[in-house]
């Protein structure tokens, strides 16, 4: 049992740095884009949700197909071309948790229970990538099978 506890503690205290999907591999939407641009990009790429960043590369929230369509329903945006007149910052979800590279895996997992991914920022609060459930689960599977 002591070996299991030690193994668990070692894994859970690991920093997430090596598990981050770098920003170069992540589709993002800028807060200044209109909703048509964002929705087209989401549809073209197949992503359902992506981080929203401002021109300074700071995370402002997330945007998803469902957030855009729900915003259109609530605001009674009648036609798709009216999406050109609405900005992403009107429909995005704000106040989402962000992580830093030195966040422990334990804390990241606690937050990923409620989120498919979380944006990761550096000390200057600039977007550097995302931590995904998939990257965490891949790591845990490898750690588990390599350790036994």
C-alpha cells in the first residue's frame, strides 16, 4: 500500500508543463472577431469550443458553437448574416479558470472534471496552450502501465 501511495503522490504532484498542448497546435478565436467568423472557424475545424484571446494574447474566455447559437436565440438574431454585426465578446463565456505551467496535476485534474480543457498562461498572463482531459488521461495511462 505504501508503494501505491508513493506512486500516487509522485504522479499527482507533477507539474503540468509537459502535458500542455502548445498554442501553435490550438485553434483560438480573437475577442474582436464577429460571430460569423468564429462559427465558421469552429465548423471548419470541427472544434466545439476554443479559447478566446485578445490582441495582447491574454485569455478572455471561451467560445463554442452552442454559446454562439444560444446568444443568437436569446438576442433574437434573426439571420446568419446578422452574426457579422455581433462580436465574440458578446457571446463568450468569461471568468473561466486558467492554469500555469507549474500547476500540479492534482489541481488540474480537479478542474478538468468540469472542463474538457483549460487554458494555460505564463507569468505575464499570456496564452501558451491548453491542458486537456486527453493529455492528462494519456499521461496517467502511461504512468500506470509503466510503473507496474
